[in-house]
């Protein structure tokens, strides 16, 4: 009995002694978050609050900036063009990136490293330099039109058009689709496909019912990332597009930098942010529990 009593007392003392240590560790972990949280508030939170205030206070308090945004037809057209272009770019990136990411999962390690370098290489080059290169390629007397003429086709306008803007955006955003897709596909058990084939399923059925659902986290994460990044593009639409192909970021710059209409620009920015958050929430809801981060279960 004395031994049992001694053990109980030792265990109770150990529990009591551990409680302050856990509290100290919790406080230490909380303090580690403070610098990062302070940076987020200083560089993201406060400017966002300033934009919100300007949208209803410049030039005077009221909702006149949002009325201007909703009632002016050109703003609706620009918004539709922006979201339409971002959606088209997302679809193109998904169609091109899916087989590329799949190839990365089935090739040898050396080939995979080479394919990864090809994906990452555009990120090592300035987006301005890449856009200037596209200006050379897409111009009316550029190499692409020269090739079309050589093949017997007529020259077509590529620069200063929405297809030209979409082409430049696709090249920039493809890495942001390939990497989430590969992250999700690399976790798929490759034995599932032969097992489904052995049960009589056709290759298309195997892809549709086995592989595609398992790669859904990568599709969701990549599509959301590309779409949201596409909404805020400024350099490519400005250089490859034209005043008739204006997108939201360019319109915001015109209102703030050109006309000094801070209220109009702030209202455009707030509206774009709200719609983006709504689309993100809807896409996450439609994913039916799929995490937007591949490999992380919700």
C-alpha cells in the first residue's frame, strides 16, 4: 500500500510540476507569432483599412464611389473582361499543366528534376522582361505571324488583344498550377489504377472515377491560385493589351494615378477584394471538404 501511495504522490507532483512548463511554452509560442502578426497588420491590415475608409470618404462621406462603380457601364464591362480573362487563363493552365504534372509523377528522378527546373525557370526571370519578350513575339511583324504566313495563313492581330493578354498571363501563371497538381498527384497510390483495370474498368473510367477525384485537391488549389492571381495582373494587360482591353488593375491605376480619383480607385479595389473572397468561399464550398492545400485534410 505504501508503494502505491508513493507512486501516486510522485505522479501528482510530476503533473503539478509540468503545468507551469506547459504554460511557459504556450506563452513562448504566442510571443513567436507577434513579430509576424505585427508585420501583417502594418503592411496589409492598415493599408486595407485606409482603402476602405477612402472608398466611402473621398471626396466626401457617402456611397457615391460605389454608385459610380455600379452605374457606369464601362466599369461593368471591365469587370466582366477581367473575370472572363482570369477564368480562361485558369482553364488553359489546367489543361496544359495536368498532363505535365502527371508526367512528373511517372518519369525518372533525373527527368523529374529537369521538368521541375523548366517549371521554376520562368520564376527566376523578371515578369517585365518576359512581357517585353512577348511583345516582340506577338507584334504584327513578329516571329509568330511570320510563321503563320510561312504556313500559308494570314497574319492575325495578337498584340493589343485579349487573346494576347491571356497568352502572356498563361505563361506566367502555369507554375502556380503545375506545382499544386504535382503535389497532389505525387501522393496518389499508383497501385490503384492497375487494380481498377484488373476489375474490368476501361482506362477512361479509371481516370474519371479513380485518378481524377484523387487529384482534386491539386486542381482546386491550383485553379484558385491562378484565378485570384489573374484578377490582379497589371503589367501584362498594360503592355500586351490596349485601352479597349483594359482590366481592373489598369483601371484602378488610371483612376488613382491619372485622374487622382482615390475614392473611385479604392471602391474598385474593395469591390474586387469582396468578389474575390466570395468566389474563394464558393469554390471551397463546392469542393465538398477538399482542402485548398494539397495533402492537408480539412
